[in-house]
C-alpha cells in the first residue's frame, strides 16, 4: 500500500510539474505550520524529527501545492453533491445526528517541553500555580491568558476554545473540563502532553438532536469528501494503468 501511494504521488507530481505556485503561497503555508509552535527552536526541532530542513520543507510544500491544484482541476465537476442526497442520508441515519454534551472552556497553557527534566517540570508546575493564583485573586482570565499563555492562538482568542465534545480534547483536559460547572475555575493546573492548563468553563450545552438545517453544511462536506475519495481512487487507478512503472526494489 505504501509503495502504491508513493508511485501515485510520483505520477501526480510529474503531471503537476508545470503548474505555477508563488513564493507567497509557499510562505503562507509554512507560516501556518510555524503558528503551531511558540518559538523558532521548537519549529527547528520538529523539522529535524521529520527529517526536514526549512528549505526542504518549503520545496515539499511547493510540490504538494502543485499536486493539490492539479488534482482539484481533474476532479472539477465530479464531486458535487445535490442537497437531496444530504436529506436522504439524514433521514436514513438518524442516530448519527445526536449531539452529545458539550462545554465551552478557556485555558491558559504553560508548555512543558518534550523530555523535560524533572526539575524543569516542577518549575513549570509552579509557574502554572502562580498564574492560577492571579486569576483566583480576581484578575480577568482573558487578560492573563493573552499575557502569559503559551498557546499560539491565545493572543487572538484570549484562551477561548469555543464549544467541544469530550472526545475532541486530550483525555486529561477533557476529564477536568467536564467536571466543572458553568463559570467555574479549575481548582488546580491540569497536566497534559502539552503542559499545564489553567482551565475555566464558560458555558455548557446538554445533549440534543441536530436538525437537518443544522447538519446540512457539514453533511454536504462529508458526502463531498466521500465522492472525492472515490474519484481519487479511480484517478489513481487510471494513472497507474496508463503509466510505464518500473519497480527496482530487490
């Protein structure tokens, strides 16, 4: 399966070679990747783990954007989904349209690096406890989050994570969040794979049935993705059949 995937990637890359992708488009994609990290050192470390330099990543991004653009052109008009299909799916699969309980929470993240030494973990925990103490004393959660949180999005969203289901977050975070009442602050920092979280639940929603109108946008996207995957399998098969592929593995 891996070999087949590599072969198709090579065939698509060859077909897409002449497609133009600007430096600005590459830079925008790289910037989105970097936004997941709090420092250039973390970015470099992740690239090294992936076997990349920044330059090789940029070239890989350019190749992928070309391939994506070529694939989108081939699939144009083949993956449209009429609304009637969404309505039929909705009626035939009622159990899939029940929304479980959700909470809305905000957090302040104090990151703990991978392979941190025990004394470093203790120091990060003390930092998180000091931040929690500030909030308990009356400082606005949003203000403190924008100031000290090491979540890359904190400057914009001030720690707000919007509504989420229990299965959408790492288990330690989700367990703590779903135990809190609306407006309640977590009694202590919560440790997860990302670090320490100071947590506040700002709203809750009970389980509910989802209406067709609520479900339709995501349902249309889901059905379109199914059609896309089927069309891509057919396209990959056609590329293989038309190509002269030689496998030189021992």
